[in-house]
C-alpha cells in the first residue's frame, strides 16, 4: 500500500549486529558457515501466492457493476468464487499458502489518476485498500459465505489462506468521515501530517488516518477484522501499513488474535523497506511472526544485471540468516506496490529465471505475485496490477492474454525441489566462492536431516566455468536437481561449466 521511508529503530541495531556478527565472520573466505537455528517457524516451509482477487478469475458475472476492462485502474470482475474455481491451478503449481487482498466494502467511486504513458483514468478500489465500511464485504469480491468456501476448499487442497487487513486508514471516502465517539471526538485525524516526522499520525498517501489510539476506534477495526477471520477460518493476516500504527496497537492485536483465533494464527507485517535488521525489533517484541524482506527483489535484480561482485551478493544472501530464530522473512520479486521484476529486467526471461531459482533456494518464505509464474506482462503501476493471463482458456478477465507455459513448468519444478529438500527451506548457509569468482556458489545444509544442496548461478551472457571447494562430506558424485545430469567431484572440488544466465542445484546422488 502507500509507501514511506523506513523509520529508524533506535537501540535495536546493535543487538541485531551481534546476531549478524557470527553469521558474517570471514565474509570473503569460502567455507565460513552461517548455521541454522533449532527454533524454526513452520511458515518458513510455505510458498505464498499473492492474488488481487479482482484481477484473477471471474466466477460470477452477476456481481460486475461498472466493470471496465479498458480502464487499467477500474474493476475487472474477478471475485472469490472465480478464485475458488481455480484452486486446482494453484495446487498443481505447488503453492502451499494463498494471500488475498482486503475484501471489505470499498469506497463507492474511485479517484482520478495519472500515470506515465497512459491517459487519465479513474482509479477504483478493486485492490481492496480503500475501505468504506470494515463490517461489510464488497459484493464485487463476493459474500462472506464465498470467502468461507474459498478457505474451506483451499484447506482441502493443503493450502493455507492469509487475509490482507487494514487498520491504519479508510478509503478517501468512507462511512467514518463524520463519525464521532460518545465524547464527541472524530474517528478521523485532522490534517495530513508528515510521514517523515511521525509515521503514526500522518495520512499515508493522503488516505484518512484512523485515530486508533482512541479505544472505541481501535476496538471497531480489531473486532471487524478478527471477527471476519473467526467466521471464515483464515489462517493468518497480512498486516498493511505496519509502520503507521503504534506499538501498543500491535501488542493488543497480537494478544487478541491469539486469544480469539488461536496461538498459531500467523501475522505477516508489511513494514515498508523491511529487512532482517529493521524487522528485528518487532520480532523481538513478538508483535508478529514474519515480515516482508524488501531488500531481496532489488538485490537480485542488481546482481543478475551485472551490478557488484558475485561474492558481495553471496554475502548479502548469507546476512539474511541473521533473522531472529522462530521468525520468517517473506521475500518476493514483484508486488502490487513496486515495478515487476521481469519488467525491471527488460523482459529478459532467462535472467528472471535465475532470480526465481535463487528465491526458491533462499531462506524465508518465497512470495509469488500472481501471474509471475507465466511471465505476466505489465511493469510499473497501474500495469503491475493487470489481469491474470489465461491464454486460450475462457476465464475472464484475462482470457486471450498470452502466458508462458514453459515458465510455469520451471516454477513448478522449483517449488517441487524446494518441498523435497529440507536444506533449501531450513538449512544454514555456507559461501563456497572466493572474491575473484564470477559464479555465485553457496551450500545450504539442514543439520536435522543431513540434507545438503549446492547452488551455482551464472549471470553472464556466456558460459562460465565454476571451480569451487565442495562442502564437507560432499560425495564423489552429485546430480543436478533441475537438469538431472551427474556432476563429479574431483579432489574436493566441484568443477563444471554453467550455461549463460543459468542456475544449477546440486545434491548428492543416492547411495
């Protein structure tokens, strides 16, 4: 949702750096390992798929007032029923968790908007973040019964469901504009404030800021979202605009969700600009279980396009292992709030594949933005929120939109490999390369199972020879989990030629 700069967390940096120090000792030396923690949050095993419901699949043409497919910011007709009908598509892909946008009633009319290269358009609340009434669902998304059915059908397929929730603000117009407490206090803060000065009291993106410090206001939004979760059975919340609410709000939120929804109810914070370091204070205070790692996307895009040395990127990947044990970093390549990775890479699908493979081979919970797996077009807002491509299948609104089935097969293979290899989900990290090496090389090892995977990546436009020291205990023969070919080890070294813009995931051959 609306963005602002990362706020400073005084007093937390030195504590995080103590954790990081053990991980990064000997950065430039191959073989220095960053171990795993015995305390593991099982959500780190999941692969999360993010859907903007209106853009995915239309299962009920009867709830499509004012649908305008020509408007890039308009309603396009997707709904909960349509998403439910396509759960087998997601199950086949291999994802294990589904995140959907907020589904409460949106403001009646959108706002006029402009974007480079496009004529002026009306930006509607199809994305779900401009709430008019927290206690009602928007019929264009569907009914509460249909949300409950989505959750039940997802659970039958082994898929968990995260509901996106908003607490910080309303839509630009809402039923709360003139609402007052019994004492005569307005529910909406007067003035826009300055998010650089006070992130809690500012109006993010000009959206009316709810005065959640008032008990009546706080209880209303908490009761509305928690009540909806209780009635529909969702497994957790994605928490919008996390930095724009006070810590005491999140403390009460954690207490109430655990009391009313269960100890294992999962909370994922959207703290804009979040990293392992800046999220650590929230993890330390146990406000949430997870946070988005905003650094992963740009770091991978930069590395595959030639910025920086490979050893520095390898060190960055290792630094993510300093995240507080028992908590999860959610790392993504594209989102509804940022330009899509494939567009940032100039449409280079091979380089995009490299980032997708490294995403699945890295610590945390990978997040796939709908359609990435079929090379959905669109780049910057609002086109980063365009329709899910369905190709020849007669599924509106994206019927007839081309999709890359080979890319989907690659994603499906990556997800399956991640599921099968505990090292890629739970393992520690060992950098295998030297500072001068062009090839990115690291190992992931899960101590509990003994599983080890070696990851090799080439970002160059030409073949590159990898010649790296094998991790301890590595056998004389290994296989590529993606290509299936055998790779020999000689004198304790792994040596092979990597094709241009490619990744190899190596595992010991079975005895």
